[in-house]
C-alpha cells in the first residue's frame, strides 16, 4: 500500500458531510476518495476560508494592486459552493473512465484484485492516476488485501492527526 507524507494537507480537519460521504470509498484504481481534496470537501473549505480572510483583512485595500479582487472573490465563492465529488463508485470522478468501465465489465471492485492485471490494457492509465494521486498527497491502495482494514487505518490516522 503506497502512501505519501503530503497526505495531511488533503485530510479534512473535521468530519464534514463531504468526508463522511467518501471516507469508506476506494476507487477501482485504488485511490482513497477520503484523501481527495475535491471529494472530502477540503477544496470548498479552503476557498471559503481564503475569501473570508481576504475580506476580513481588507486585503483589497493594501494588497497587490494588480490583483482583481472582485474576480478573485467571485471565483473563490464559486469554488466554495461547488458540489464535492461523490467518487466513481457513486457515478462521479473522471467522466468515461476506462478503469471504471473495465472493472464494471469484469464485475470487480478494485484493480488490485483483477486476475488479468499483468496484461491490463489500462496499466499506464492506472499508473498515471496513482502516481498523480500520490504526488498530491492522496492515499492509494496498490496491493490486494482487506480494504476495510486499510480504510480503518487511514481514517484513524485522520482522527489522530
């Protein structure tokens, strides 16, 4: 099971409804949705905090004059109000994901359990998804094993953090 030390940045500080919705979800490719900043609500929370800080501190009055604060605040408002991703197991994530289509066709819940993974036509895409996820601090299950046990461990790391 591969991990990244950057993961703490992606972990919600509280048990938000968005996090509760994805905390027990592993994508077919092994990405843990609970560690995804878009799925667990972190992006929304940070955009809201950033807008509030800019407004509360009056940054538009003393900050860089080149910034378009009206557009910035509008963009942050849009981001903070977007619906968090519910994850690919619930029909969201990457549109037309080849990995999801393949796993669904084979009636498996995770690629690491696939009997034909050595000859997988999606191996480059799976590697791309996993390496990108690790790069931004997400947790990734990359070996067969008890998913519930792994999820419990990752969730407890958030509770301890």
